[in-house]
């Protein structure tokens, strides 16, 4: 099964994609995570992306489309994938259609996680991940069971993203409304768009998603 999760920064795309990855045995393809790995490795691509990401703007369509196309060709995507953070512009959505038809693949569900902007700044600025295994946490909404210790791997080091400050989050929300929100209309026009209530608790959002993907 191949899915697209749509939604602004903090909507819960990454949180839910990780759960679906386990329950459906398919892989999460987060363009944000891929770009952060490129930045951390100091690659030419990472150097190109770093400043744009820190400003809250969008990296060039061409770079992203090439990156995702070669990722989909890898063996671990054979059982299916969840696109998280891609497509993000109409040009990316159109390129994805062409790419998938060239590879004889299709998207089964495009699911929009609907949320209120006001809550997103708190969600994003409060978030952190385990430095060892990548498990996601939040200062208020998703604390580890034991303070300072990762539930999944017992790790005690955590990190926060460079673009998760209030100013950059607002710029990312602006970019979402200007460039990404219109693609919901693109998929609605094709009759494949579904939505879940992203303001509900994390487990309830998972329940709504499971109803769509079963
Ligand atoms: P990216 O990494 O994709 O960031 P984003 O879209 O801004 O999404 P986030 O990761 O911030 O949010 P999320 O929806 O995954 O929320 P999460 O589950 O963590 O992109 C980063 C940058 O890379 C972009 O700004 C751009 O520059 C570049 N980029 C990436 N893709 C690109 C593309 N295709 N084209 C061009 N440029 C691209 O949840 C957030 C927090 O809230 C967590 O702490 C979680 O615990 C909590 N939470 C989640 N759900 C709930 C809930 N229901 N109730 C309460 N708390 C919740
Ligand atoms: Zn961990």
C-alpha cells in the first residue's frame, strides 16, 4: 500500500507515519528526514538545502523530486511506502504522478491531517527526539515514561531540530498555506483525498487513519 500524508508542520505526519510503518509493514519516506541526513553528512545536496530549511522556506522541486524518485526504487519500498512531507507543491504533485506511472505504481490514499494553526507552534517548539533511536517525544503531549530515558531504547540523550524555533515555525506555516495547501484541492479533484482530525489525541488520530487504510 502506498500513502501520502498531508498536513502543516506539527500536524503529526511523522508521529502517525511511524505507527503506520509498523502496523502496515511499509516504509516512511520523510523528505525532511532525508534532507536533515544530507545536511548532517555535509554533502553538496545538504549544503544547498541547509539555509533554506533554517529560513522555513522550501527546497527546490528538482532536487526533491530526484531524491524521492531514487529512494522509491530501493528494495525496502517494494511492500509500500508512506510519503511524509512530499509532495509539497503542485509541481511536486504532478511530477509524482508521472514518476509513479513510469514505475507502474499508484497511490492508494491521500490523507490530510486537519489542524488549527494556533496549536502548531506549541507542538513543534515542544518536540524532541531520542538521539540514539529517533523516537519522538514532546514536552507536554508525549513524555517518556521515565523522565530523561527513552521508552524504546533506554537512551538518555535527546535532540531538537534547528528549525523548531517559533520564528521559523511561523515561516514554515506560511510556506504551507501558500505552496502546499493547494495540493489538497489537486487530490480532491481526483477523488482520492480523505481527512482525519489532527486536533484529536494521538491515539484517536491513529484510530481514524486505521479506519481509512484497512
Ligand atoms: P519536514 O521535516 O517535512 O517538516 P514539516 O512538514 O514542517 O513537518 P514536521 O516534521 O514539523 O511535523 P509533523 O507533521 O511530522 O509533526 P510531528 O509528528 O513531529 O520539513 C522540514 C523542512 O525541510 C521544510 O521546512 C523544507 O525546508 C524542507 N523540505 C522537506 N520536504 C520538502 C519538500 N517536499 N519540498 C521542499 N522542501 C522540503 O508532531 C509534532 C509534535 O506534536 C510531536 O512532538 C508530537 O509528539 C506532537 N503531536 C503529534 N500529534 C499530536 C496530537 N494529535 N496531539 C498532541 N500532540 C501531537
Ligand atoms: Zn531511543
